C-alpha cells in the first residue's frame, strides 16, 4: 500500500464534491487519484450526516450521530479518508448547525418531542414557541383544511398516518375517536397554507420542512456535534464549512464554542457579505466560503459603461415597472415588503409579540403604551431597510440599524407620536432599552428574521425580477453596481491577504444561480449592449410573442449564456425563475396558463429556430467569452485565499440554477481544453509552492503601460508568481488591440507555466505575452548557471 502523506493544516486548494445517493463515498474515492493529480489539497464534501432518504443534497439532516447510510455510512467515509490520505489529500466537510428536517419518522429527536411535548428531553433541541398554538406544534402538512382531509387520516397502532407522513401518538390517546385524538396530541396537523401565518417553530428561511435547532444550548451543541468532532479528533476529517451561521441565535458564541471543540481546525463560513460589509474580526474562523470573492472577480470582467448601456436596453425592451424589475434598489425594497408581510408573516408576528412583552413589562415609561400594530409596523419598516443580513453581538448594531433607516421608517406613521415606536424598536435592537430574557430573545429574533428576510427578498425574489445582466444576480452580488474598477479589485485582494489570508474563495458552487462560465459569457454583453439589443430585436421578431418582456429578456440571456443545450434544461430553469420572481406565478399560487405560455415560448423561441441568431452571435463572440472564462479561472486560483473548485469546473462547465448544477460529477472531464490546462497549472503551482500563496504570502498589483494598459490586470504573489489576464477583450479589439502596450515584469527571469519553454524578462510586450492565450501565469526561476 502506498504510504499516507500528510495534508496541510490550511488547504492550498479544495475541491467540492456534491455527494448524493447517485454519487456516494465510493464514487468520491474512485476520483481521488485524478483529483490529487489536479493539484488540490483537500476534498470538500457536502453534508455527510444522516439525511432524509433520497435527499439530493444532505442539508435536511435527521440524525447527527450517524454518517449517512445512503452514502456508504461511517465506514465508507473512513475508507474515503484513507484513500485520500494515501494520495496526500485531506477532507473538509459541510456541517449544518442551524436546522434539521421535519421528517418525524426519520428524525428521532423530533419524534420524541411530538410524542411527549415540552417535557421531552429533546424539546430543548428545537426552536419552538410553545406559548403559541395552544401549546402545540403546528405541522402544516395537509393538502387541504383538516375538515376536508380528516378522511385521509388513520390510526395504525401507536402512530397516525397521512399518506407518506407518519406521526407518533401521545400515550393513552390511541383509542380515542379521531377528532378527540387529534385534539389530544402535542402537535396540530394543519393545512400547508397556514405555515405563512400560524407556524410556531423557527425554520430555515421560509422552508417549513426544516426546523431550527437551538445549538446555543451547550447540551444541544454537544449532542449535534459529537460525531463530527469525533471524526475531526480521529483525523478522518480535517476542516469544516459551516452552513448558514446567520440563522443561529448566537453566531459569536457558537463559533467560539466550535473553535474550542474542534481544536482550532480550518473553518470557513457560508457568510454572505453585502457590498462594503466586513466579516466580524473577532470570529475565530479562517473566513468565508468566498461569495465576496465571486462578486469581485465577476465585477473585474464587467464593463461599467456597457453595464449602464445594457440596463437602458433592458428597460426599453422589457419595460419593467420601477419597483418590479426596473430599478434595483426599488425592486429589492418592494420584494422585502412582500416577503415580510407574506412568507415571513409568522416570524414577524412572533417578533412583534416579543417586542410587546418587553415593552409591557418594562418599568421604563418610555417603552409603555406601544400598540402591537405600531411595533409591527416599526419592525417591518426597519427590517426592509437593512442592507446587510443581520447584526451581531460582536459588531455595533447601530451601523446596521442606522438612524437614517429609522428616519425613513418614521415616515410610515401618520401620527408622529405613534412613529416613536420606531425609536423604541431601534433602542431594543441596539440594547439601549429593555433588560432580561425577553429583551435578549427580541434581539435574537430580530437578527434571525433579518437574515431570512434578506435571503428570501434579495436572493430568491429580487434577483429574478431585476435582470438586465443576469451574471450579476448571484449570491452576495450587487446587481445595481455590477462592475468593479481594477484598483478596487486590487484593494480587496490586499485586504484579504492582510486580514483573512486563509479564507475560502469561489466562483462556482452548488448554490450559484449560473456557473462561472455562464456568467463569464453574459459579462461580454456589457461590452456590446447595442449589438445585443439589435440581435434580440431580430430574434424576438421571428418568435411568437412572449408572456412578458422580463421573461423574454431573461430567456434570451439564458440561452446566450448557456450555449447549446436541451430545451428541457432551459425550460426547467425558466419555470423556477418565474416562480421565484412571483410576478405572474409562484411556487404556492401557480398560474398554469402563464407557465404553459412560458414553456411554449422557451421551446419555440430561444430554444427553437428564432434562437439561431442568438447562437450565431454567441459564436462570433467566442474569443471574448474564452478570455473571460480563462481570466476568471486564473484570477480565482491565484488571488489571496484558498480557492474552492466546484466539481467539474476545472474544465468548461456551463450550468444553471439547481438542480441543473448539482448533477453527479464525472471524472476526468472528457475534454479539459484550455481551461483545464490553466486550472491544473495554477493548482499544481500552488501545491508545489504553498508559501507563495499561503497565509504568509504577499500580494502586489502590477501595472501595464501603453495605450491598452487598462485591459491588462496583473499581480504578483510573494514576488515569485505572476498572474496577468485580459480584461474587456472585445473593447480591446475594437480599439485596435494591444499595440505598444507592455507589462514591466519585476526583476529576474519569468517562466511561462502555461506554455513551457517561454521565458520573459524586463518590459514584455502584451501581444507577445498573450500570443497563445488571453491569460498568463509566470513563475520566477533561477538564473541559468554561469550567468552573471
């Protein structure tokens, strides 16, 4: 057997594998030799603990004490770890502390709570408001109101069945008549539509199938983390990726406890940083999973002037209403109002009750006489104005819930004295008013509701309504400001190297709405907005009328970004698109006639003969798409931080929103092409020279000189590796090419890592540097022996 090689404590690069029953631990183990040869140091695994049977993702955990049977169980994971170590690789696993699946027949802890009620030893596990719903847990699983579905409920021994659902019966209730039996349980089976207003457990965003877990309780933390911590302690696993920390009651305390329990293992967070927001410096983690890096890399290859032109063309073509897709800020605000009053109505009501309890019990007269409606209005107006996901205990909340937001919120009240409820709520959030457990609960609920609102209103609603450049509508993105100046990119990289040098970076993930290569293609449209509009006018004229202009624009961009694909893939993505947008149909109120029109338009229009001019336009732009694809890949792999390569993206990878981008991986790629060569060269250089890119490395921008200097973005790492990429290549070609543009290299000899045999010194001509590829990766080499 090959002796095991030790993986580095901090990864040099990770490779994300999306485990599922069709791609278990054994399939991952079979890919290890290939992945080791690629140059990564760690495999990054999606959740490995027991999940709902058949789950394609594993985020619906039902048992934290077991490794998932469908993936091969604990022995399968240990075997994968051994195989990985034989090839010098470690394992990083995704953990889900925030929630579990509401699947009682599989979730033993929840089963016991439903059977025994609040006296169950497991009741402390779940974030349930026992004071609401008459002391019962509302389970919104019925297809119709209970009176119409009671005939589908049946007692079977000690359980209650409803189609595939199984629920425990409270002791001594089995022989009661069915109506009395239902009333006697610790849960209330209800119509699924009641979840919006009546739900009394915290959930993941607005997904009622996922119930919040109280990991802030030390006993719950220990019970839900024991298996993962054992795997860490025994060396089976080396690092962690924490899913959705924003949903936790106390992220600061949780991360401190996790850091201590894990022995300080490399840990990154799925923390979405809004534009201008920084990760709390007190958190004992390596950084984020990298959506902030994605935003900066994408912005680098987006033309700011052309993005404005594309927006103008979009408004002319689609004629969207200002707050429903015409203006980004107005669209995001309107979506927030809709979500907080509809999908998150139950969460808002619970938060309002918490605020009212604090005010009603306070000895401070300034908090008294606050009507629940006024507190609810104040909460709504402040929450919709948050521009980050949530406040944290370790960060001054006044920078999140600002006085400017409060001033705007007061305008919602006709009577100024009633508008003082805004100041009351803000003081409660900032800890300036209210004491005791109720005040702590209010601040906790406010933060948790804020994160759910931000995710649902921005990522899952506004991103599907405001679509001038769909490449910008990505998690952590800022669609209203999609382009980034190179100097801002360099400043970001310098800050990352200084403050969070071991943070994760990504450009494609299991959650991206479009893969990096699709976004790279779409970014080219910012270099030719007028031409795009002309092509679109011709294609639209040849197609049957679209259901609406915004859908048409989104559909045409989708087929341009994706390139050749089956109509089925595009239809599936566009149906999800219109349901998330919620303008003409939605997941809960589907309009069959509209959805049929969408399917028909996609099939006969963008995916039919009228789509041929768009395909031809894409083909004509292929060299510029290639420049963006390779530039994005090389920048990501050599910038500060630990790059995470999503399965299959080492080669060209075009995918749309899940489940399209979660298909089982195939190794090795059939045709790695230029992108595969660039990826492998960069990863192998990182593996061979970890000190050049690691936590003690340096980052320095490198400026080109000459007429096209702005089209060359370059930087060095520790003075030993040099990255240079072509930016806005279509604009470059239209301006006459590189001409006399040169890139002054740092002293020494620089070997081309992508084209062996080429060596550069001094002021190299850009057209020579980029003669074969629109990117360059150079490594500083020693002077030849005998040279002076």
